[in-house]
């Protein structure tokens, strides 16, 4: 799977990167909330609606735009011959064996 640096975030309207804000991390536009927080929370089983409740300032639309951008970028990377590591049942990265995006 491509890293966050490889995803071409300039194509995602929900994300911005300001060098002096949050040490230059990619954040949800208009906030100080790192995009990485979405991925970490989904990995931990938090649903999308729970995420936006936990992080006021991020909208469901922004979170969906990030996930859609990730899906497009991943498909493009796979189309270029890059292969994502398989998620095996019981993998620590996924509570359900890799069958969902944490309640999204």
C-alpha cells in the first residue's frame, strides 16, 4: 500500500499541509487534526460517525473524501504494479480479519 507521502494529497480537498501547523503533518482542512488520526481510529474499531464526534471540526464529508482518495490512490498504485501486503485473518491490524474499514 502506498505511504501517506505517496498518495498525492493535493488532489484531496479535505486535506491541507501547512509547514508551521502540526509540524507540517497533513491535517483536515481548517483544523489541526492530523489525517493519520482517522486511520489510527478506524484501525482501532472506531466508526466514522464516532470519529467525527471525537474530533469536532472534522465533518463526515471530509472523512469520506479522505477515504475515497485513499481508495483511488491505492487502486492507482495497484494498477501500476505495486502490491499491497495481504491482511490475513487474525492480523493485528484488523479486528475483523480485514473485511471492513472499522465501521465505515
